[in-house]
């Protein structure tokens, strides 16, 4: 028996060719760098989830979410059973140019990274794919 997929959203904030990533403290993707995001709360739209999670994890109030990509993410346990299943909506978001990100909530660290740097970090495949698409596949 499999449970229904959980809805989740993430936000991509790009500044001068760098992407804001958080180092996750909790599963899924614990100890990996990812776009700020998380699971939806009851009654939230994907856009609302992206904005709320971004603020909770980085302290930055972002705006104008534009859907960029969606992912069907399944994580399997060692015995092959499904341990988590998320339908992730990834949005491009905007923020004031002078805002400073601070790691909060379940983010252990936060930083701005180029695509070249992201390729060397432990990141979910979806993060690298989005960053490469946005940077023109350089």
C-alpha cells in the first residue's frame, strides 16, 4: 500500500549568476544542498508554499513566483519500499537586491553558488538540472 504523494514547493533565487541554496538538516535530502523549500501545509497553493518555506529557511521574503519545473520525487528505503514521495513544484522567485540570507528553520547553512560550484556539491539531481537550464547549460 502506498500513500498519496505529498505536495512540496521550492524557490529558485538567482543573483548575478549565483543560486541561493540551503544545506538541509532534515530528510528528505538531509546533508544535501537544495533550493529553499518544503512540504505544503493544508489549504496552501504551491505558490504560497514556496514563498512561506523560502522565508522560513532563509529569512528572505520573496515574491512573484513563476512555475519553472515540476518533479515527481520518490525515495526508497534499503529494502526497496517507498519511504517518501513528493510532487515538487519549483518556482523562480524575486527579492530585493540587498537582502541577506540567513540559515533558519531546518537549514543548517545557506549560500550563493554558481553552476560550476553546484556540480561539486551534494545536491539532488533536480537542483543541478534546474541550475543548468537557467544558466543556459554552460
